[in-house]
C-alpha cells in the first residue's frame, strides 16, 4: 500500500487549491479560502477487514487497483483513539473463540469527546453466547479506560449491548456543540475540518435577515450551528436515523427555532411548489417562514433540476459540495442569477483527489 510522507501535505494541498481555482474561474469566483486538515490522525471513522491466519487475527486493507492485501497494525490517518482501540481489541477477541468465529470486519466510529463505537460484522448468526462474550469484552475494554459501545452485526441482525450512538462535542467559535452520531449513518469524517466548515458557514450567514431553509440536513450538523443567525430554520432530511439524531441534537443544544421535516429535497420541492401534499407537513405552516437564505449540502450527484430551480429563488445560497464538478454543473445555472461572494476549499480527505468545497452566493 502506497504511503505518503506528511511532509508532502502542503504541496498536495496547493495542487488542490490550483485545481479548484481553475474549476471556479469561469464563474468569476473570488480567491479561495483554504482550510487545511491536520496532516495525521484526522479521520474519525475507519473500516477494516479482519484476516484469520493460523490462530492470528489482524486488520487488513485492499489496494483499490491491484486488490493486493495489506496488514494494518497502525493507521496514522485515523485519530489516536481508533489506533489505541485497534491495538487493544484484537488480543481480547482472540481470547474468545465465539467472538472471533466468522468475524470478517470491524468498523470504528470515534469522537473528539472520547467516545468510540466498535461494530463487529459476522458471517454467522449471533446468539446468546456471543452476547455474553461481547459483554465481557466491553467490560475488559472499559477497564482499560475506553468509553466504548459495542455492536454486533450479521445478516438481518443487529445487537447493541447498550446503545448504537456516540455523542460528539465540537468546539466552534468558542462554543461547544453536541452531536449524536449513529452507527452506520453518515457523519463528517474529519472533525477538525468540520469545525472549520461550521465556522465558515456561520461567518457567511452572519447578520442574515429572515429565516433559513436547509436541504439534506443529516443529523443537524450545520442546522444546529446556523440557527443562531436566523429567526427560524426549517430543515429537511430523508433518513430516519439521521432525523432522530437531529431531534436529539436540537434538544441537547437548547435550540428552539429549528424544525426538522423528514422529506427528501425532491419531495420538499414538490410540496413547496404545490405539486403534492404530504402528511409529514401537517402542523407546519410553510407560509409562516420568510426564507431569504437556503443552505444545501447535496450528495455527489449535486442538485436535481427541480431542486436547482427552487434554490435559485432565494436571495442568498450557501452551497457545500463533496463534488466540485457537479457543483460547477449547478453553478452554470445559479450563476445566471447569483454571483459568488465567497468560495472555500475544505480538505476533508488529505492525500486524495477528493475536494470538499463551499460557495456563498448572492443574488445579482
């Protein structure tokens, strides 16, 4: 597996800066604001296959191109909590046959707050004997100082020993925000850069007038932090676990001006355009919202055509993108009515080609 010395990080980030600047050039974007990642221990989640080798058990990864297998004993890009758990977990798994039998994968989801979720994936059904052994494993890890939640997964089966989430605490502009992060649901992979994204979004929308509409809100990562800048916030998310986590986060952070609706962006576009009625909007008076600002953080495919037209109706658009090419496709339309006031590069995935970006658009 190819490794890249951390000394090259600055050079690689400069190349991303050049590429994204070139992509934004046709839209007369201002100079990019660049937000670097820590050069190591930045990734908050990791997934590994487990290899059984004559009684031994270790993490492996496959090269995406050659499919060659590599043993992984240390993983410098993952945060230090994951690295510590990797070393502590395997010896304890090897002590109990029921825990290592047919075990093929382990997923780690860590936090800056010190909590970590460990999911053990099996090719065989889990029974009471497994659950008892897993309880002993959790006790041993707790004795070693880990604040850990253990989850077992097999086909159509999920066993949580206590709970399937961890509560993250992020410090943004001197304020702590609590975010419930649910196992097997989307969370921001780079906590340090996520904090920078939140700060940038708060700064862009400072002194905003009226209300905010947010599409694709996930667990409320941006909604919670942005609510301070608006009279009211209406946010949509289609995934049930993320909606439940968002509701918990609203309560944990004492936010009283944020409403989450379980709808896709496409469904909300149909609702607000009067194409369809949805029972999920019962009790929500859309006419009471005076949304002059919209925030979108769509999937890699970008905004669908109808949602793109909806977004274009707002005076101010905050657009975070995990794919600058589909963002530029959308900007072909948005730039007809809006100009880019600010643009940013967020290096969520160092040492890769991936570029997370953001634009703050104002109506011409």
